[in-house]
């Protein structure tokens, strides 16, 4: 599931993951693991953005990385070109573990799944794009103390093959739409 900040990706994924047979992977957490100190991705990020992105403990400071990477579109693309392939590789291993485990539905949540050219879409059965009006997203983010993120992702749009899902309404309503789309009946 992909979409802009406040569209309900996390809330819907967490809600659905309470159902037996459905599990959820947050790609932000996977990304953080891919650039832990000592990893090849860590080294590539340092080479691209410099030591200013490392905190006192020797780990990537995500706020500093964001400041450096979101300074302009070129640096943002550099970040995505480094991190997204590493995340796709890590996700491939996670998918294998879930297949072995017998997970029926694995929801993969990542804001840029449907928009980044650096994401390996071949590993997904279906990409869902959750969307809600800017006012709805802003209200949701303010309610959880993340109002500053209300415009995050405003410039991203889905591309390629995806299924658009209205993220308006309650978590339960959006979750039902997601399940219908997974079953092949998005209407």
C-alpha cells in the first residue's frame, strides 16, 4: 500500500494485520535496517551526503538525512536510488520468510511504492494507492500530532500499474475497500 502522508496506510495495515493470515511490513523500518552503520547502504549514503548525516552514536540521523536529501529533487532522487533497491532486496528475503510461514496476505506499506522509479515492482502482486483529500489527510495528521507532515508527499503521484483506493471514511471502511481490491473486486 502506498500513498501520501495521512492517507491511512499504517492505520489500515495495522487494523488488517489483526486478522489471522494477514501480516504487515512497514518499509520505513526495513529501510532503517538497510542503512544501519556498517552496511553497504550506510557507506553509499555517507558518500552521497557526507558525515553530517551521522549522529554521535555513529548511526544515520534520519532528520539530518532528510534535511540533506530533501534539499532538492536531485538529492531526493539520489537518496531513493540508494535506499529503494536495498529495501527491495531486503523485502525479497522477508517475502520468502512469509511464504515459508504460510502468510496468506502480506501487506507491504511504503509511501513511495507506487511512485519511485527505483522500486522493484515485480516483487508485488498488487500495488494499492490510498488517496484522500488534502483536508482529510491534514486533519488526520494533526490529530496524531504530526500536522507538520500534512504537505509531505504532495508532489508524489502514482505511476505504472496500481489500484486506486479511496481512503476517505473510517479505518474499517478503507480496510474493506483494500480487501475487496486484493480479492480482485475493487468496486
